[in-house]
């Protein structure tokens, strides 16, 4: 296993051996992030927009949509695929715990599949991306499959 630490540059297919790991920078989720996402994506449900009477909600506090956590996680890992990721092909996604306004999230990535395409001029890489909050609690696990450039 190779731990690359916090990445700030892109990986090529050849860098993605099985069990290779890295992590993203952190990002604190702000109230303005929630408002922007809700308005942009039309997630206009009371859970995210009504702060008045929250007693009937299953999740107390200021939760954010898991779709927003996923989008922010993809933004956090962008440096690791910037210019080398060719296509996002598939994803399996598993929500584990609520994420709240004020939480800071980090993404821990591990290569779980890597193989050349049938043409041999690019590779398929699947990672297990575990999104954790600052307390170390896992809030989301997703497994994207990407088409990646080869170095040569």
C-alpha cells in the first residue's frame, strides 16, 4: 500500500496501483453554501429551508443535502484528477450519517480497481472515497469509476 498523503497534483493511471491512498484538503460547510446549493438545485424542502419549527424533523440542527456533500467531495478531490480524468462513468453511493452546516469534511481515497481499457491507451480506475467530518465520523462512502489518462 502506498499513501500519497494530501494531494495537490493530478494522478495518472500508472500512479493508481491497488491500495494506493491519498486525502483531500478540508472544507467547512457554510450557511451560504447550503443556501446557494438549495437555490441552485431546487432542494426546497423544509428540512433545508425552514428553521422555524424543526420539532417534526428526523434530523435536528442544520443538515445539508447528501447530494451537496457528494458535490463538495468531488470538488475536494479534483486536484487528484485535474487534467488526467477523462470521464466519470459510474458511482455507488452510501450515506452513513448526516452532515451539518459548520462541519468540515475531508475525503480519503483508496484505489480498489485499476485496469487498462481494451484499447490499451487509457485506464479505468475505481476508488473508495470516504468522506469524514472533523470528528473522524464517516458521513458518506462512494465508489466512482473513472476513465484516466496514461502518462505515456
